[in-house]
C-alpha cells in the first residue's frame, strides 16, 4: 500500500531548507480524521514570521525549531499554530475556534512540507517510471513527483485491469492511475492545463467485451443484451495503427478499424471534505472521463481543487466509440508524454478540452439531460470568459454552431460534450493553453 | 381550411375507372368519428368480386353500382360491406362485430377512392406549387399529389412562421408543411425512402432568436437566460452560402458562418387511432425532427403508418446547430427537390438517415436518456438487418465506432442520433436507398 | 363522426336573441385551416356597436343583418370584420394585417354563435346522457351542453376501451371522453374549478393487464417483463366496494382489494395553435392525468385555454396503483356527478387538486425529473398565491412538509404530484373551490 | 484521525484465543494498496489446519506461531498463505497467481484478527458512547464494537454539521457517522436487518436552510431560487414533539409542525474494490438515504458487502419533507437504540424498509427515472421472494396497489421508494425482520 501522505512526507526531505526569504509550505491538518491541505507562504525576518495561509494573513515567530503563528480569516476567526520546523518539515497543532459554539475551541494536529525552490533554467523533461498505482483520486496520497508549470513528463500507464505492457498485473483492476504529480504553485481557484503531447501504444493487444451498457438499450433488446458480456481480445497493429477482434468471423471477419489512442482517466485530487474517490468515477476534478478527445495534440483544462493539483492519469484506450458502450473500450497500456501549465486565479465550471480546431466542454452528471446542461453552461462560460461575448451573443453562436456528442455512458455519471469550431469564433481574449 | 378527405376525394375523379382486372382502393371508414384507412384490392370477374383488405381475404358481388363484399380476418371475424361504386368512388356502410359483446354489431360508414393505374414510362418529375399548408401531421387531409416509387417532386416550403420567399404570410405559424403526397403502393409495414435531392435558399434572410432552450442550461445561468428571447434576423448571402446576424456588433461584428440548408420537418401521417399531430411534434412517423443531416444528398427512411404514407415536408433551416438551442434555427423558405422509393414489407423502429459516408438512426423521446436508448436500439437493428451481424458483433462494432450527437432539444421530445461510418462496415446485404 | 363546430353551431339557435344590451358571442375564425376561438362582447345602441374582442376594443355598426366592426389591439393592429347576423349566428370575413409584411393583408372567414343569457334562479343540475364520445381533447368539437358556474352535471362515462355499462362498445378504444361541456364565461387566463361530487361503479367488472410499463423496470427484469401483457378481468363487488382478479390462484387466490373510483381523464380543450390532442395524452390542459386523487369529494383546478373551457371527462378506473404500472388500471364505466366554478383572471401553471385534507399540484413531463420540477414549481406558486408566503417561507414549508408521489408512468408524459397537508398551512387568502 | 484497521486491530487482542476447534478470522489482504477483507474459518486438529476462506476450501499446517495454508478456488487457482499467529492476531503474506499471466505470481501482505466466541446467554444490550466519527462509509476503519445477531445498541448521533447535543462540534461537517459496528457472522451475500427501536431528540434546536435544491425547481423560478440558502434555526419542543422556525413572521408566524425523528444516514461498508465513500453519498450499501421511514418502529434491510457488515449511522433529522428539498432537513443530534439481525445467504438488490403496515423498497440512482426502475424492480423481487408470487401476479398487485414517493432529491443520487400495504398481501413465506 502506498504510504499515506501523513506518514511519508519524506519526499520533502531531499530539498534544502530556504536560508531566508519566502518559503512555500504545504500544510496538512487533520480535522477529526479528515485531511485539509493548505498553502502557507512564510517570510522570515529575524524571528518574525509573516505570510499568508490560503488567503488569510499570517503573523508569528520562530525560535530555533519552535514556531508559532496565527492566521485570521476575513470574519475575524483566528487559528493559532504551534509547532516544530526542521529540514523542510513542520509538525504541530492548530488551535481552532468552534464556529458553532464561541466558548469552545478545538485542537487539530498538522504536518507540513516545504516546497523546494523552483529550479533555474528552462522547463524540464522528467522521465518517470511508476512503481505503484492509485485506485482512487486521492488528495492524501504522497506525490510521486513535483513538477513546475512548463515541465513535461514522460511516463507509462497500465491498462484498466492493472496489466502492464508485458502482460503482468501490477495493480488492482479498476483503472489504476499513475500519480499524483504535484504541480508547484497550483492552488484551488486555479486552472491546471495539461498538454497531451504523445500517446503511443506499447503492446500488441487490447482487452474489451462484447457488451452493451444497460443505459444504452431499450427494453425491446434488454433481454437479449443481458446474455452478452464475454471478453473479446483485440489485436493491435502498431505499425499501421489498426485494431481487429482476435477471433472474428462472419460479418466481422474482415473488420479492421484505425486506433485512436486516448486517456480514459485524467484527474486531479478532489477538494477538501471529499474522501478519496474511486478511479471508476468522475467529477469536476476530471477523473474517469472516457472522453476520446483526450488525445495527443489536445489540451485539457481542469479546475484545481487542492494545493499542487495532484494530477493522476491512466486507463488508456487504443480506441473507443462514443459512450464506451461496450463498458470496456480497447483497454491497453500506453507510453505517455504530457506537459503542464497553470492559469492562476481562473476557475472553470466543467472540464475543458481544446484541439487544434475545436473547443469542447464536458458535462458530467447522473443523466444525459443534466450532463447536457452542464456542458452547455460550460461552453457559454467559455465563450463569455475568453471570447468576450455577451450571453445573448453566445446564445446566437450556440444556435448555429454548437455540436454535441456523448463520450461516456459507462460510468455512474455520463458525459455530454459541447463543441465549437474555433474557425468561427472571434479573436480570443486569453492565451490558449495558458 | 383544407377540406377533409371525407368531403373531398374529388381528386380521384380524374382517373379513369379500370375496365376490369385488379383495382386498388383506399377505404376510409368512420369509426365513431375516427377515420380508419385501409387498402382494398378488388378483382372483378363478371359479377364476382375477390381480393384483399389489408391482408384479410375479401369476397363479394357487384350489380351495377351496387357492391357487397365481406372480409374475414384471421380470427374469423367477418365484416360485411354494402355500398355504391361510381367513377372511381365508393360509399357505403360496413357491418362490424363487437369484439367485446358477441350479441352486438355496429355499422360504420365508409368512403373509398380508386387509385389510378400506374402511368407507363419512366419515373416522372412533378412540379408542385403549394397553395395551402398543413399545421398537423394528418392522415385525414386530402393528398395534394399522388406519386409512384421512383418519382421526383420539385416544390417549395415556407418558413416556420408561415412566411414565403416573398415575405408574405401564407399559413399559420408553427412549422406549416407542404403535403401530403400520396405514395402509391405504400402500406403500414413498409418503409418509405425519401432521397433529398436539392435544398436551395430562395430568399435573403432568415429569422431566429437569441434564446437558449430551458433544457440546455443549468440553474446557475437560468435566471439570466430567462431575459433572452429577442428576435434576430440573419442575412443570407446566397452566392457565397454565408449567414450573419443583421445587426451584430462587439464580439460578433465579423461573425459569419456557412449555411447548411436542411429540412426541419419531414414526416408521414401518424397511424390509426392517432388524431392529427401538431407540426411542432415528432414521433416514429418522423415529423419536426430538426435533424441537420436531413440535407441535400442524404436519404431518409420512415416507417409507413397509413396507406399512401402521406408525406409532408417543411420548416427548412438555412443552418442549425445541434439541439436547435435557440428554439428557432435560421428559419427560411426553400426550394426543395426530392424523390421517393418504397421498401415493401420492412418496418423500422426509428427514423433512419443515410449520407454518402454514414448511416444514422434517430431516437426521439421525452428525455435524452430515453432518446439515446431508442437511437442505439435502432442502430443495432440496422446492423443486424442490413449488415448480417449478430447482436454480439454489433455490440463490438458499436463499442469502437458509434458516434452520438444530439440534433434536437427544442421540442417536446428531444432527439439523439447514433452514427456509424460506412467505410468500417462489411458489405451490405440490402440495397441502400431501396 | 361528431360534426365539427364549423358546420354545426345549431346548438345556439335555441337561445333567443338578446333584444338589446350586451351580448356575448363565441367567434371561430379559420386561420389558414386552423380554428381560432375568441370571445366577443357586443353592445348595440341603435346602429352603433361597441365592445371587446378578447381584450381588444371593438367598434362598428349594424344595418339589418349586416354588421361591420373593427378591433384594434394594443400594438395598433386593426382587424376589420364584415358579416351577417341572424338568429344568434353570425358569419363573415375578417381582414387582418400581415405582421411580417406591412403591404399585405389577409382575409379569414369566421362564424360565431351567441351565448344565451344566463338563466335566472339557482344553479341547475343537468342530467346528460352521452350519445357519442371524443377520442381527442379538441377545441373544435361542438359542445354537448352549456353550463354556468355553479351548475352540476350528472352523466356517465364508458371505459377506456369504449365499452359501456352494458358491455356494448360505443366508441373507439383509447379513452373516449364525454363532452365537451361549454362553461359560460370561461376565457383563457381563468381557472376552471371542477368539484367531483360522485363517482359510482355501474357494472360488475373491470378490464386490466398483467403488464409492467417499460419505464418502471430495470434491465435485470426487462427480458421477463416483455413476456407479460395478457388481459386480466377483475370482478367488482359493488356492494362491498371490492375488486378481485377473476381467475386468480396461487399466491393471489384470496387477493381482494378495496376499490377507489377515480377519473383517469379530465381535461379542457387545448389552446390556440394546437390541433386536437389524443385522449391518451396530457398537458397543461389536464387530460389523461391518471391521477388517483381525481376522486369523489375532491376539487380539480385546470387552466382555461379556450372560450368556454370545453371540459371533457372519461377513462374512469375502479382502482389504480401509483403509476398505473399495468398500463391499464381497473378500467370500467362509471356514473359521474360534478359541478363547475370559475376563478376569473387567475392562471395556474399546473393542474391542481384539492382534497378535504391536502392541496396537490401535478407536474407532467417527458421524464420524472422534469415532472417533479413542474410539480414543485406549481406548489411553490400555490403557497405564494393563496397562502401569502414569500419564496423563502414556501421553501421552508416544503423542506419539512412536502410529499411527492408518482401517479402516472403509463403515458407519453409521466406525472409527479406534490402534496401538502392543509392542517399545517396558515389561513388561506383566497376562497377554496372558488 | 481514527487509526486505520491495518494499524489498529488491537481491538481483537482482548479476546481470548480459542483453545481448539473452529475459529473465525477476519483477514485483511493488501492488494496493491487496496484492502480486501475475507472471512477465514479455521479448524485445528493437532498441527493440521482445515477450513474455508470465503467459500474456498483451505488446508494447512501450524507449527508454534508459524502457519501455512492454501486456498483453492473453483477454477483451481491456489493462493498460498504463510504467516505468524499470536494472541488472536495473524500477519503474513499470500502468494497469488496472476490470472492474466500464468508465469507470474504476486505476493500480498495480510493481517487478520480472530473473532471472539459468541457470548453465551441472551442477546445483550450495549451502551456505546462514541468518541470519534467517520466522514466516510469505509470498510477499512476499525470497528468500534462487535455485536451478535439479536444484540441491541444504545448510542447517540451528532448532527450533519458535526455538532453534538451540547452544541459542541465533535467532527467535520458532512454527516459524520457513528461506527462501524461489526456484526459477527455477517458475510457478503447476507442481508443485515436493523430494527430501529428508538429515536429521541436530545437537544432543543435543529438547523436548516430556506433553500430549494436545484433539481426541484423549473427554470421559471430558478433565478429567484438562486438567492435563497440562508440558515434557519428551528426550535424543537421535545415535550410536545413540535418544531417551528425560530424567527418566523408573516405567513409563518404561527407555523408549527410535528417532528418525526429519522436517521438520514444508515449504511454498511461498501464492497471490495470501492474506496471509502463520502457520508454524503448513497448506494446499494444504504448510506445517506435520507428516507423519512427510517424511523422508530421500522426495520431496515441492507445487503452485506463486507465481513461483519460494518454498520454506520448518523445524520438524524427531527423532521424532513419528501426530497429533503431544503438541502438540510431539521438537522439535530439524537439518542438512538437499534438491534441487529442477519438473514444468511439472502441477497437483496435494493435497501428495504418495513413498517408495521407497509413494505418499501428504495431505488437510488442519478435520475428519478432510473431510481424508480430500481425501486420497482426491488419491490417485484420482494413480492416474488417472500410472498411466493409469479412475476405476472406481482405485476397485477403493483398495478392496483403500489405507492411511490420520492424521499430524497438532495444528494448526488436521488431516491424513489415503492411501497405496498401489507394488509393486502398474502401470507409471507419468510419471517419478517429475520
């Protein structure tokens, strides 16, 4: 089992302590068993500490390893922290007011690790070979790597069943993910930008089913569909980029289809108050979106929910039809290259994807009707935020040019995408991909 | 008001009576105020009549203008008809058993008109200039023209507000339709094939709104969306095939978008037991499908519900985004050319559309979730019927290759289309477009 | 076939013409084949005519049987009418502006009948024995009876299959309705109040099925459910008010259940622009609501859509579970007594029902999710309109006291009811049942 | 933070080791970071071990503290365990085949604790005062108490905001739960029976909002509803059992409503492969069902997903309307008494609730339409399993007697309940509450 962050912030120990000046710390407070992560910026001048804790002003003092500081929020609530700091780590207790009962206060333990200084020089390319995987989108799992905006990562994913490029099971089934990658500087309220640079097949088969998900068929076929569900192995021709069912006959004996590699899973850690979420699930954090346009050359925008964003990826598909109607797409392992950027202070309501020719918003909900509302609302927001349209103008553009498709029917939430041709749109106010 | 069929089968009078041999009659029986249409095939040999009434065997006698005949259904129920026949018309009464009460019988009046013989020679092209329009999909409206499989029609439609190419209001708003066209030989259980040959803009403007339909937006924007809904006139550049909002400024001051003419309305008369249905509505008969792929070069397949199919068309759009989210697309008048064919004895569960590159099924229901079930079920049926796949094989093909989109959100029922690239499919067992 | 209103306003002839003073006329204009009904109030002083046409001011002249008058709407559009008046009837033409094209005008034929004066004396009880039935909610069917607010009607309905209390088929299957009843004084914008006084079984059996509607079962049972659907006849014990399946055995051999007679169908004619609507369908006009609380002792409120409201009723059930999951409830004929009232100038968004202990709103839509929105919105409206609550207060009351149930799953639209215990509510601002 | 089960099975140490004979162990295997719980039954005869591991046969040997044993599943896959056993604890490693790759095997660490022997004598009543709370339905949290079928527990819950009966915050907001209670003998495939014996208010106020959840209102009110959401404190009169808003005026100045205490949260741990699930969420395991009939005197049936079931409870409401439309019901702390039973080997598809007069099934899904399918399917299952009906008979009973209501609209999944009057049903084949 991957050690939880609480027990294993050892990763931070390798960074040298900032001799002076402004340091950034990632603070983990245990609120009755629930981790709360904050970004603490501390400036030390002599013994005096000052800074910010997630937007609240901080003042305090340091004496050798002993530190005390107090944050005050806009409502005047003060939290007093007292702890010990050494070698880029801090541990201690915070004394919190009980907002329901002014006579009561509560003490909560915290740990913190200091974010190392940003390396000088150009953005870096990290080669990362995972050794274990996460079966949840999880804010409390120790980061596997810290990267800065502009950096790239080359890594590889295993298939949704936990099987790697050699056919060996490396993790529990259920879309095990690589990560999390800690993106330095990311805070809730920001948007994380993921450039999907390369997705390359790295083995010669994919696994699927001959199934049709229950929500895709009417009652007239439901009885017969219940008999389906057997495994189908597909042969991948990596040279020509083709897939075919291994034992096809009859009408499918010559059936061959071009692959289109994609990441079924891409997500950041869910926000405060949420426990870890199954890697089979989705949300505003992204997740098991199963959106075929999360493909090489495209850009994905996700709303940051935790300090460092904590990016995970996995569940690659050699190919998937809309809706992933067979429950399993062509599940396979993959070599992946991506880079990250940050848009500070800009929050988005739904995941966004951008290709060279289109902008797309993804709505996810418990019904297609609700997912479509989310996708449309997201697209209207994008047109107003980045293209300077009024709501009336965005409505007119939608009316003649929006396209909808339905990427995902196979999860607890379904996905509807709204798409818009960039060639039709006015000049963009903001810088794409950043 | 267009005279109802009951009062005005005069259209049939121009055809010469078949001197002998097999005649086809369209029988309209009034069942307690509800019209029931049947196809009656009668052979006369001397005074003896024999034939079929919608699949039930018929025998009878003719004496001058007086005819009597009896049909017997597979359950042994006999209906006795007695009437007068002259100049291609017949009127009389049918004596029916009461299936709930063996002691009771009921008499129902009928009228009939004789279908003229099929003209010899090649298929014909009909130029048809409409003089009135229908605000309902209606089995009881007298046909405006009788055509045979293979025939083409050149006509023109007015816009959804009833306004023609000169800007004059010719009909009540609400998608008034041209028709119905009686397709000789069509019977319930057949499939009507409509080849959309040409759709040409014939005026320089279209009318729309700056609206967003309620089912497309989330609660966060619903309050602001309620303030939208004002008319927007669009200028159509027929030479270059472009549309732009007439008074656009700000972010839309240079907004121009290529038109893609389409028929919002295309439908046959609904089946027995249904009253006329608003031309704002849809069903298995087609109707106000608002499906952008009902465009020139494509083929539409509709399930025949009444003798002669009774095809209507109208509500053309210069352009429409998916979902017709603005409630009105770019509504305009249009020159239309189409031809018809019949697939005898083949019923389909949902409207089908075929382009040169794709096959598409349209599911229509009260929610996207149900519409998607219908679209998928329709596509599975098509793959099994026409491409020889088993359900398991069709499931595999869907899983890697189905595309979904959402043509229509603006009506009582919404529409979801399932699409499949024909290039991926095995050879077709049946003949496309026929 | 019931003659259409256009041909058969003879019903009005029996009323004596008002010698002078203010007369009310119901005007039917044929707009390109679509009937538009208006209320015309005319005062004659010498040759001078003045009055109102649906809220627009009217002025004109009468010379013997020739009348001319002009109405002007708030936008200044004038319509000129010219016709002949005799014996409580008027026919003629109206000359209308083309709102799309100021150069064009259009002529539309009209007919009208004069509403007789209100009888003096107390409200009356009408005994009405129907001779034919309507298979549509239809504004263009001639009224069977004119009643005034306060009047009562005693009549009888046949079952959904068209079978009467003697077991004889009197109409086409599909919920044939009695009516319409013209409620003098009712205009669009009013609310019609129907007091259901008595519902009495009048035969000893009901017909049903052993079915489960498709939208009620999950995929795990869908295959087996497809095999159901056989007719089940139920014995009705009218003395003890009990029902039991006629040939029950096994677990149901002693199954007996108390009846609760209800009207499945109760509706007014749909508004301008809508064609006749199938009696299997529902809408803001009521219709085939299949709501078990439309039972004796309760009050139903429907939004008036046409002059005279044009009330229909039928499709009585001896008993129905929520959702009418078996597609057919215990379908039977019934003796019915009801009275009507009017609330002038008060429009409601959804059908409302009131029992001695509860108020209920019925939302109807293509999905339960949308139907629930409508029901809740209707209940919030009721609490604000009639109980003087702010939206915040209504929200608090809902949060602790609303009950939802699901009366109807068997139609194209489904129904969700929101209910509220009257004992919890503050004093009512308005007078119940009026 | 509650120590995870992995670190803290110390709870088991207090039980004496069984000297001989059959012991039951709860085995926790770490599968790549994911806990898998199994029930291991071991008989020791001399050095020989034999038994069952979740239905698979086990054989092995013990030498002092060293144990080895092998389980073989029905497909012939063998897992070899090797560990050390002492004082009711066991730790070690299991050697597993790689089902994807016959050449590969994987080693996974396990820990186990021995279930103490069942106490002799009658069922016991446990008084349990919680000291911490869980914000997730969680299979990996150490049990707070082990109980046997028939035992009762008296405990108390805090409100959904984490506030106790004295007004002090004891846990993080978000429905913190008491538990889990380990029910000895429970295994996946069984049904856990919870008799809710008493629910008693233990403070004088409840907290709520004046909100309406987005999915309950139509677009016409959505704009105004967005302005709601302010806290409303309610006064609870414990003597008379009444609630009223603390600062009500206007139409609500005399508004008083009887309380009906209920448990909003009641759930078992989710099954293998699921991470911990937020206590705001629901599933087949129960959870935040917000079902007002989880009230004193009623019985709840939940499907066991993990050894020991691991029952949690919390989020009590003094009162809740259907749907919990205000997002917060009347949230308060509560004294709770319940007892547990087990139905071995009987799995149920949805949560079931039984009152003295009704049986009820709860469907939970992302839309009301899907939730209703689940509820109906569950009710059909109950009628067939426990009342001996065929599907056709169950359909007939549903058609006349099912009631639906909508307990929950405030979560990610919504809830629909199907209800049936027990007085109508035939004699029960099985024993209620057991």
